């Protein structure tokens, strides 16, 4: 039987074959002049939760310094083939200390794309965001991306957690969607020392050729990327199939599922 983390990696590869989320994230950063239009040797980026490297591969053409953090061992192996500065660990205080030691001047941009779901409740989410902001230079930006609540990955993931008794994970996602789409959540976390803006990104799953490939892609939000537990593909795929039949009756292929993300930009005010 395959392991959760191995199934997750295959699903993630398939998902990014069709998702525009990373391209739209980078396009938005360019449009609002957070990213330099061409490589700037003085511009430093940290990507937290780099996965297989899709996002940092788009970001590296704009920065002189690019560091990535990722706890999944297989993803780290892939990242190390491409990036020089890879932190193979979870995002926590010890990781912060190591990155701050290696990059004492901080970063112009710290990105946390689709990462908040993997923390442990709203207090942990708030603490991990504050920790990330400590690495942002004055006038720099912490950029967070999360699914909107009606995105297909959010809907199928939440319904799977609830149906299968993953209560802690379900509560984290409920709390995330209750608080983390609101600019005041971030402003309050930093006592007014930041400027916060939120914009919508169109990030559909586009041109999926057939139902089997769509099911593989939608396994991604149902899995723990760090789990070595045996994975029941039958259980996952039955849930996804039922979700697709209920949410998208009569879906034809190649299929496009509309999806939107929130891009939260937290700019640190100059000292």
C-alpha cells in the first residue's frame, strides 16, 4: 500500500500541471511592484513551504538571494537539485534562528503560499505568521496565499476531514477560513505596525483531460504531506468522486474548475 506522503507528491505534481495559482501569484506581485521586473542582485526572497519548487522556480529570476524551506524529505531532495539554500525542516522557532543566522539582513519578500492549512489551530497560525514577519526587512512584504472557502480544493478537503473524523485538522481549517481572509486579523496580530491589503487571484484548475487525472489532482488537499501512514486510495477516490458528482454534475472534459485564492500582503512599516 502506498504512503500518504508519496501519494501527496504525485497528486501535487498533477495539481500543478493544471493549476495557475503560482503563475497568478507572481503576476500579481509584479503588477504591484513588489517583485522587481528583472533580476535584482540586492533583492532577497524566502519561500516557506516550497514543496516541489514550482513557486521558487518562478521567483528566482527576480532575486539575487533565494532561500527555501520545506520539511518533506522527498521534496527537499528535488529542491536541492535546483536551489543552493534549502532548509529541510518545519517552520518553527529553531528554523527561524537558523535562517536569521544565515541571512542577518532579512528578506525583501517572504512568501507563505498555501501553507497555513498545515498548522495547528488559529493561535499557531498567528504565531507562525508573526515568526515569518521577523525575517522581513523594513518596508518588505510577507505574502500569504490561501484558498477562498468556495475553492474546489478547500471544499473537498474540508468535507473529507469532517467525514473521516480528522477533528483537529478540520477545526484548523474552519478557524483559518473564519479569520484569515480578514485584513484586521493580520493588523491586530502586529498592533498596527504593518499595512495589510488583500486581493483575489483567479487560480482555476484548467484543461484537465479526464476524470481520472482530476481525481488524482484532488487527492492533494486530502493528504498529510509528512505522513508515513499507509494511504487508502479507495477511500480518497470514493470521496472525491462523490464530491465531483455532487458539485459538478455533467462535467465534461477537458474540464476547468473555477477557483480563487486570496493574496494577503503584509508590508512591514519602515523603522
